[in-house]
């Protein structure tokens, strides 16, 4: 199973520790594309119009400045870097050994800066959205789409793709072919805050199931003890199953 998560806007780092080593990240075929985005982000973040290019508030001066030194900034595991509503509900720091093994094997965070990372990958905190048109690179979703396809299709294998991303990050990779038949989009009604919280709870619940669900229907059944669920088949080939989910 592949559980796709978005990154968080808020991120935490460390004052000490080893810096980023691109060669040690998961999905090594993305290294050249990662370096290209890192270089372009550093240049854009040093410019006078950085906040406009990155689409952030002018008040986020420190976070934008941090983008200029990402190769020397301490790089904790991604599980510790990503914070916020979804990751608070998921609580990766409080897992059993079995849940942690599943998290490290199943979870992939789709990132505007790194393309895709696993919870154990060591990355620095950064400020960059997939919606940005980055000078020297272009629209980031388009930059990542061609190279993510092979990697994430292989990561999914014959299992389900449980998609907890927002539409901004879905644009960077949509399953196709046989993989699309096993693509389930988790949809949560209501405000964005509640949607993020529920997707975090869904992911945590899946890490504790007795048996990995292998079909969309089995996924719905696995979630039923803790959630109200409704499963909708794709309207046509290439579209996802939709799993409407609310906390009981």
C-alpha cells in the first residue's frame, strides 16, 4: 500500500545536526531534479521580490531567508520536520514498532522541493508550495510529474494508492493504467482544518489494522470501526475511487 500525504506549510527544524545529503534520500533518480529546485529556490529566496514569487506573506522573512541555506541547515527526519493539523493527528512520534515499520514502508510525502520523501528521509525545513512557478524551473507540478510517475508507480506495487493529498499536490502525480484501478482518494466534507485532521487520523488508523487492505472495498471496511465511510466507484477509467470519510 502507498499512502500519499501532502507536506505541511509549517515545519520544524533543529539547531544542530548533519545537513542535507541528497544522495541518501529515497527515490534517488530524483536527485538531479531536486538539485535544480534547490538552486532555483535559493536564488529566488534571495531576491527582493521573494515573497511574491513564493506566494507567501511578507512577514515570513525568516522562513524565506532559510531557503537560501538549505544545503547547510541541519536535516532531521521528515517525520519530525512536517508539523501542523494533519501531522498532529497522525502523531508519527508515538507509534508502536509495528506501526512505525508500516509508516516507513507505506507513507510518502509529495514535496514541492524534493518530489517525494519517506518519513525517515532527512530534510531541512523549507518554504515552498507546489503551486509556485519557480524562476529557472517553471511550474513545480509540471517539473515533478514526468519523474514521479515511474517512482511512485513502483512504490505502489500491486497495493492500493490511498491518496490524502490536496489538489495542489495531486497535480504532481496521478496514477495511470493498472495503478489507477487501485487509486482511492480520501475525501472529507467540511472545512480545510477538519479535512486535514481527519486524513491524519485515517492514516494513523491504517497503520494499526490487522491486515493490509488490498481492494477499495476492503479499505472502507478497515476504516468503518472509527469512521463513517461511503465508497464511490470511478465514473470512468483513470479516475480514482472516492472514499468519503468522517470521524464517528
